[in-house]
C-alpha cells in the first residue's frame, strides 16, 4: 500500500529538469513523497555534469522528494536501493532481462534503458533532502547517433508499455524497500538481489578517472554499495559512487 511516495504529483508538460523542480520544492519545505513529472525536459541532467536526452512524451521523466532518516553520507546508497527496485519492476512489467550496471544504470542487452540521479540539498530549516531522479526510455522508437548505447523498452520488447503502470509499480515497491533501508541503515537486505542482477560484478572493467583509464577486476560490492576492484599488480581499491566511471570492456560505457 502506498502511503507516502507519490501522494502528491506535480506535473508540467515541459520543465528544464524534474530534479531542479523537485529541489526547488524541497528547499521551500516540500514534503517527502512529492513526485515531479514532465513530458519534456529542456535541460535534463545526468551525473557528473552530463546530460539526459529524451524526446517529448515517450519516456518517464520523474523525481521524488525524499527526506530519509539517515546520515547524509548514507544517502548515496539510495541509488542502489532504487536501482534494484527499478530493475526488478522492469523485469516484472516487461519480462525483459533488465540488469544493473554499477552503480545504478539499468541496461537491457548491454544498452542503457534507464538512468538514476540522486542529488542532495538542504531546505529552509537546514534539513537534508534527497532528490531521486529517474529517466526511463519507454516507448521511444529510435535514438540520435550521439547515443549509440541507448535503448528503450519498446525497442527491446517490440511493443509499447504504459508509463503509469511502471511508475505505480515502482512507487509501490520502492516505498517498501525505502522503509526497510531506513530501519536497517545499510543495503545488506538487498545485496544478494543487487549481485544477482549486476552485470559489472566478476568482470574485468575499465575505470575512468578524468583522463586516466585503468583496467581492473570487479570482485565485490561493499555493504555500502562501493565497488571493490583488484588491479593487475594485486592491489585492491574500493570505488565510491561518483568517483570514477566504470565501463565494461566490450559493452557500452
Ligand atoms: C544518468 O546519468 O544516467 C542519470 C540520468 C537521470 C535522468 C533523470 S530524468 C529525470 C530527472 N531529471 C533530471 O534532470 N535528471 C533525472 P549518467 O550516468 O551520467 O549518464 C548520462 C549519459 O547517458 C550521457 O552522457 C549520455 O551518454 C547517456 N544518455 C543521455 N541520455 C540518454 C538516454 N535517454 N538513454 C540512454 N543514455 C542516455
């Protein structure tokens, strides 16, 4: 039963970014669970200053205001909780083999179908909020040449999908996982499900940090969601979200 998430929906046909709008509302004191949705973004944002492109109408573009009872440094684990939930919801709704590319891209057949962007902000009372932004390519029939590694549910499944059903399912399932996460304060409760669906684990990957690229073997994720890698000289490192980009050697970036 949905009790909090999506209890109030703010919809506008066009926005610069649903994350920006949700952040603006949160800063003014907007309560937990407000869902911001649009049909078109003029300045859709990805992580690390990248952009998110989406043609009008065919896709899900949404952001949730969250006010978790957590330390700010635990907020990034929300991306793991949301990635597992989204991956499973997309599998259930479409029957397609959705998978997670660490930390939180959802891919199908090696191409990206969904991106997640979590941003932190403080409101007028200096309380922390997290903005959970989600872009899902649902019914888009083709992508520009600049996005060779993007795909949509339509392209993979050969049929159109109802966006409302995906959103509803996600809110219902995420609310449950979000509550558990707040009570346990770590991602142990869904680590096995993350591992089962993660295409990065137990693979040789390329780590990209600025201009530097280094090959490593991804052998585990920590209880906080960091990726454990081992280099060819045997040394090991834990990679946190947002520190580097991780790419498979053969699949998309
Ligand atoms: C993400 O960033 O994947 C997070 C994307 C979050 C988008 C949502 S939409 C609703 C909410 N409001 C916002 O303003 N943002 C959130 P990142 O991992 O940095 O991936 C960005 C990269 O993915 C880009 O540099 C492109 O290469 C690629 N890309 C852009 N648009 C794409 C699309 N529609 N499908 C697949 N890949 C895309």
